[in-house]
């Protein structure tokens, strides 16, 4: 849907600019990947704040090299390109996930939808899951964050203007991709990916969920993005100034791995104990508490060790991080 045919374009851009002045919105009918495109632009020195949305993506990318596609109307897929200089980048994907969940809840309230079946949750480090009324855990959204050097952004946006950050902090151009399933879809598992390897180690396969299934109504992409974009931008602003520690207590309420037996992609098994002040996963492993960095491994709940009433289902296709 081009800007000319999108009735939400002006409202979304205005709301986004209120949270991040100077940000420009571009909405395309199709692209290979919104993340890839913003990274291409960054390589050419284009590091201004940007919101790039696409109705369809033909070569979307997720963590650890996972690939996916989306069709028009199926998912809301977009990327934010932002010059940032946080003291510590750790935990940014968790903060973005929290903003996604908060925005979805705000959207449901605005639609007058009383969602009572199950709950939304966050699966470390970059997924939004829906635990439905039957206890099935399914993936609704994914997040992919990449960074590039941003020399122009350093000159155009002094760090002190955005936060109490020291000028010694390194400014980089962060590309934050979000893919949110709007409607139910049946996508095949991608052979040989991290999800398949985890399943071989005893992890449960995780199917796909959608906003329509969770809310019981078909969502309009523009209406969702109108709330989602400024929520993410505001959260990122706070993260840049305060780090993940400011979000850690709230994350605990949405942490779907806490208290569950889990398996890592390197074969280790333990129990989720939440996250630390830097957003690292805490696991009880062999009588010790181990801190897991998001770049090290993937993690899933064990298939054979679910608490009563908690189940998992589906194909495990790693969809929807832009």
C-alpha cells in the first residue's frame, strides 16, 4: 500500500515524529527486506531517522540467518532506523518487545476488544508469544536489531540533546525490524534452521499466532502501527538514556521462560530464572546461575517438561522479524 492509498500515513508519521522529531515515514507495497534496505542506506551514509514499512517482504531476515516471506495483508512488517548512543546496547530487543506488547494491548482497548483468552508474553531475546486459553505457546511477532556506523548522525544529533549520555558514547545507526502476524497463516518449517536443531535437542516446536486469533477481530495494519511505532520509539528513547535496568522489573511480568525447563541450541539444559540488569538470560545450570548473552545461543522450553496446563504446538517456522 503506497502512501497515496494509505489513509493512516499522515497520522502514523505525525505520531512517530512526536516521539522522534525528524523521523520520515515511507510505506512500500513490496521489498526484499526493510532491515536490509535501511542497512543499505546506512552503508551509503544515509543515517537520518526513518520508518520503513512494506506490505510484503520477499526476503525477510531474522536472528541467526533465518529467512521468511510475508504476503500483503498477512503481517505488519517494518523497520526503524535510528541514530543511538546508549551506554550499553544489551537488552534493547527486550525493550522493543515490551513496547510491542504494550501497544497491542492499547490497540485492543481502542478497538473495544476485551481479550480474555490467555496472555501475551516475551520469549528472550526477541519474540512476542501468545499463550492462549488452552495453554498453547505460539509466536506472534519477532524482532531483529542490527547496527551500522553513523558518522552523519553524530554530527547531526549530539548525544547530550537526546539523553544525559556522555559524548564519549559511540553513536551508531540502529535498524530495528519488527514483524507482526496480523492474520492466521500456515507456513512450513524451514529445514536446517535453528528451530529444527533445537527440536532435535528436545525443545518443543512453536507454531505461529496472529493478532486476529488473539483479539478475535481482524486488525488494520495502519491502526496497529499508529500505536506501535510511537510506543517503540518512546521506549528506545528511554533505553538510550537509562539502559535496560529501568525496564527489568516490568519485563519479569511478561517473561515466558521464567520457571520453565529450557534447552539451549548448544545442548545445555537448565531452568529459566529471568534476566539480569543487562538483559542477559539467567539460567540454573548444573547448580550454578549462568548468564547467557543473546548473541551466543537460541533457547526454547523443553517439550517433555511443561508445567501442568502449558503446552506447545505448531511448525516452528521462524517467521517475522524484519
